[in-house]
């Protein structure tokens, strides 16, 4: 249900083409790009594993602190949002922040 709502309301607004999935990937990408100073250097890779989906987030070295936040609060909030969105579709999604 949530994925359908995201596709129909948010996707056209942000210019996403989500015909082939990738909703969680785009969610992480939009949030990360809004946090950093160098949005062009944000890369998000989505990988399907046996246990679920792994989303790898890479940002510029100078933006790592902005994505992680004080005591990891921003990273934890990002993971919480993605986990909540994925649980609505009964999926397991793990967000990894890579250097």
C-alpha cells in the first residue's frame, strides 16, 4: 500500500521512473541528496540478497559527517525511515553507509 502511494504521489513530483522497482533506493537517494553539500557525488546501489535488500550509500568524504550526524543520529533516522517504509511492504531492507 505504501509503495503504491509513493509511486503515485511522490514519484512524479521528484521525476522518478519507478516502473522497475527501486523505491527504497530512490527514497535513500532523495534524503541523502537533501542533506549533503555535494549532491552530485551521492551514489546509491541496491542489491538483492537471500536475507533481503541491501542499500549502499556513498557520499563525498566531506559530507560523511552530515549523513552520519552527531552520535549517528542522522544515519539512525535514515535507517528508521527506510525500515518503516519497507515494513509496510513486508520487506527487509538494510542501509549501509560506505566511505
